[in-house]
């Protein structure tokens, strides 16, 4: 009987944790804003052309860099030189530096296990013989829509102080239309052992805004899949029902037509989200913001947000261990009691000449409490009366140390 009760108790806490995670994702998804998505697309369309060899290409990259920085990412422009005949068989040779925009939010538990969220930002519009493609390439659906969704997820994570457990990497790829050149350069570098990065998966968005289906319950999304990525694919399918009004349509079709394909070629688990009804304005000067359905785009953005949260913020997918870097003496002198705690948590801190910080995170990676402690402070009390029951992580950080302790709150 005792063993049976223990099993029941474990099941209760597991179900409680799952419900709490789902509630958190639902709350975040509710903040996705159609007007914000539209503003993101309009800003990119406002550059006039995002053709890869247009002279404004670095200006666009710098704009995206500044947007991600405003959301708390550490961002670099990862450049590569591209020289090629394009359009193909045209006899026109193009050359110049291209700029992948790479933003990172370092994982609380691990730095070198990463989840990538990606979209390409370049565009073309030479289909049907349009001759002014060099200077007119609005690319609202292909692929300002994907970039807009990624920026919206970054905004919501920033507004809600969502901290990933694994390092979250946002990739805005350059020169996708020229044959996935940007993603090829990125993965070639990242796969090099000197980068010391294990990629747990990539969630790629490309063309997520076109829809003419008026019935919200009949709208579909393509879950474009890859062999070896079955868990990630199934997660996307399941999350359509949990967090969106979309009907998932699994397919291998066109899985080689966007940047996730290159990552999967390097055995990275990948999923590619795309509109189900293919836009008739593809690669033309008519691919403009007025052709998009932003309520539909909201639903695909919800799906992407849920996938990012589950893979990067929770620890159920590609599980990692706590990364404690403190010396043994500092660990021994850092105490938090009582544990489990029902009210006030008493903390005994190591002596740090420059002070330290204490942060309390939920099991899902959301910061609950934060305190900056004064130079030499060695004692602190934290009132947890308003904190819900559950498992939390108390993280102490100084200039040279990082220590994490598991705390159980039980009122």
C-alpha cells in the first residue's frame, strides 16, 4: 500500500507540473499580437528589396541585429563571402559579403547544448520575367513572415523574462534564395569541433502568412518533416491541437527547399513550419503585406513558440544536467534551508568581495525572484509565501562562481 501511495503521489506531481507548463505556454501564446506581426513584416518590406546582392544587405542585417539585442540576445553578424552566377544560367556574376544574424541567449544549465530557431531574411522577385528584381523584392510572405514570427517570439520571451535552460540560438539566414548559402555556412562552422556546440534541434519558419481559408477551424499548417526527427515532428503535430486552432499536415514535400534541410544533412533534428496553401505571389513583386493573413500567422507563431518553449526552456527534450561551475569551497558554504520550505528560505552565502546575485527559477526556466546582494553579504532571507508549490532552482552568481541548488516549495 505504501508503494502504491508513493506512485500515486509521483503521478500527481507529474500531472501538476505538466499542467503548469501548458498554462505557461498558453499564457505566452495569448500575447502574440497580429498588429505586431504586421509591423515586423512592414519594416522588412520597407527596405524595398532584400535581394542578396543589393547594397542594402548589411543595413538589413544590422536592423535585425538591433532588434534581437533589444530583446536581450547577444548578437553577431557572421559574415561569409559569396561569388556566384545568379540568376542561374543568366551569365550574371555576383559577389559580395553576406551576413547571417546570430543571436544567443545562454542556457541557465548548459551553454553548449543549443536549440535553434530560424528564418531566412533575403528575398527575390524575378519570376515571370520581372526585370527590376534587383531593387524591388518585397518578400512579405517569403520570408518576412518567418522573420516576423521569430521576432515576435523573442519579444514575448523578453517581456516575460523567460530564460532558457539550453542556449537558445536565433538564426536569420542570408542568401537562402541562392541555394541555402547562409545556413550552409552556419552549420559548416557550427559542426566544427572547435565550436563545442551540440545542436538539440532546429525549428525553421519559411512562408507562414498566406491563407484564404475563412473558417478558422479548417485552416491547416504544413509540418514538413525529416527522417531522424520523429520526436520533434510529433511534438509539432500534438501542439497544433494543444495550443492552436490549426490542423497539422505532415509531409516530406519541399523539405529540401529551406534552411532546415542543410542542418538535417548534418544529422540535426529539424522541423520546418510553412503555410499549407502556397502563395500565388511566390518570387514576384506582388508578394506584399496586403496579401497576408495575420490571424493565420498568429496561429503558426503560437506553434513555433510552444516548440521553442518545450525544447529550450523545459528539460523534457534533449535533457541536460545542471552546470555548476563553482569551486567546492564555495559550494560547501552556500546553504539554503529549510528544504522543503513553506515560508521563509534562509540562505547562507559564501563571501564574495564584489557581491553576488540570487535568482529563483521555476522548473520551466522562468525567473521568479531576483536579488543583487551587497559586497561581503553572507546572509539573506527570501519570502516564498506567495510562491506556488513545486520544484525550483536557486542560482547564486558572482564574477567568478555559479552555483545552483534545487529547492522544493511545499506550503
